[in-house]
C-alpha cells in the first residue's frame, strides 16, 4: 500500500510540476512559435534581444503581433541592447512604438553610461505572462530565421511552458531593476518610417503565408521534463568586477559568479558530465573555469567522448577576423585530444539550415549554443564558449534535466553535423584553403587579446 501511495504521489508531482518543452530546430519553427506565444498573452509580454532589425520580414511580423496585443490592453515591455541599435532607425522605432504605449528600453547605452560600452545584454528572451517563454540563441533579424539571401545562422531554442516560466519572468524583472537601462528618445514622426521600413512587401506576404500553412505547432513533439533550471545573469555582477580592460584578464571571483547565473549554470552542466558530452557552439574558446572543466573531464575514467561542433573561421569582425580565426584553429587543435574532438565547420561547404523559404544562394554559419549531456540532459542558451559570454555580457541559459526524449531530439539535430564535416573534408577544396595565410603572428595577436574577443 505504501509503495502504491509513493508511486501515485510521484506520478502526480511529475504531471503537475513538470515543464512542457518544445524543441525549435529551425528558424521557421522558431518564428512561428514566437508569434503563437505572443498571441497567447493575457496580461504581459516581456521581450529582450541583442539585435533587432525592424525592417526585416521576421521582425515586422513580430512587431505586428506585439502591436495587436498592446491594442488589446496587454502590457508590452521591450528591452533592446544598444549595440548595433543606434541612430535614426532606433529613434523611428521608438516613435512608432510610443503610439501604442510601448516604451523602447535601451540596455547599456554608452551615451548615458560610457563605462558600460564593453558590456552587452546578449540575452534573447520572450516571456508571456508567467506561463511560457522562448529562450536560445536567435536574435531578431532575418538571418537568424533562415530568410537572408546572404549569410544565415543555424541556431536552436526552446519554447517552455510550466513552473520555470516564473523564474524567467523574475530574472527579466531583475535585469529591468538592476541594469543600465534608459528609454530611447523617439523621433518626431514615424510616418516615413512606417511607409518605407514597415510596409509589407511580396517577400513578407510569402513568409506569412508559409507560416500559416505550417503545421509544426499541431504536430511538434511535447517533451515533459521533470526538472527545468533557468538562469539569466544579474547585472549586479558588474559591481564586483571592474570594467576596465586590465581586470578582464582575470577570472570571475566566487562572489561575482553567484550573480553570473548563466555562467554558473553552464559550468555546472559541463562539470556534471559522466559519460558523454555533445556540444554545438558558435565558438570554442574556453577560458578559466571552462578550460579547467574540459581538462578534468578528459581525465575522467567514466568519460567516453566529448564532441564539439563549432565554426572554422571568424566572421563579421573586420580586422579581427584573421586573429579570431587563428585562435579558433589553435583551440580546436588543443581541444582535440584524448577523449575529445573539436569539429570546425566552414560556411563555404555543405553546412545548411532547413527553411522552405531560404534563398538558394544563402550561406550558413553556426550560431547555436546548446549541449547534450549523458543522453538525458539538455542545455539551450545564448552562452558562447568564449570570454565575453563568460565574464562580460549578460546571458541566459536553461537546462532540462532527466529528459531523454528531448535529449535524443537535440542530439539527432547536432549529430547531422558529423556528415557535414566529413563531406567537406572530401569534397570542399575551398573549405580546406579557407585558413591559408594564417601565421604565428596572427595567433600571438589573438592570444594577447583573447579576453576582448
């Protein structure tokens, strides 16, 4: 009788307190899930992102839904990082949103707080009421949803319903209270902005029709995960480290780490590996505690393997591209030892996303920040394996514990990159020549400035 009672209690606890998780593999699925989650809002929408291009198809669709909910009386809170979101477009967007009583909140604006110039809000988070949220690596621009004709970014995020949504909302509020936040100064009028930037074009209607015909939300597998841990960084960690460059050459203190929740969750996830670890990340540049954990894991007797998929080259950093590529090459070589192998992938080869409307000329790069541990635990985040995510920027991460069906889905998605890597090794001569010309001087430059990349 006692065993029956315990079994029934565990079953009840699992069904009541488990989070329902939907794995968003493609940009199309992710955009569709965002629009659906916004439509479900009853009281409040809390949205923050690192990049936001209001003129893109994906963001126009998101803005339409946000405006619709604001008209219905739903409170919309919108935090946008100041990096790459300055000037006329920002003031016009602020003027447009003001018409619907939506303040555009700017994080870490150097005009108001110059010391924060090197500190960014890299979180991409959408929380609706306190019931559901989406978190992961995708920014709000077409290239993160597979819609760009030039470069697109492979990424992953999750839609989560359940108790952990309250923690996501609490952490959003914490950033709102403790961050370097100002209101964007709106332009005089948004009429021209609406006519030029926000007007629907043929491409917009094509994407909208495609989303309306997409059955993902009706057929997607729902993973019931008994324990979900969400963590976003508290900006107060900055008060415990100096913002000048010299202090970025040292590790986070234990006290600062308590406020750097994403870093702590990421480190705990890595350190808890027993048998195998599968990682897909934009960068593989581990430092300090991250590097120590990888070194410790490789010596672990129970460990079978660590596989890391990352980018082969730096991209989009101008004069930093060459030294960043040199550093990625070096870390890949150093990380491929004993029970670990790092697979660097080129944007010139077979790497591709999966979107029905991606232009055929588009290239792809990895932007994902995810990992699967021991085939049962999954991490999805905005957290790059690099110095900036580790101890400079605000990040967010979520871990789904003891959720083997989700782990299998994510592992299958990442596992497809094995084939991509070997196809490129055999058939992509341009991929092999991509790193020609990298010298020891480039590596030295990269090592000297590693903490600033």
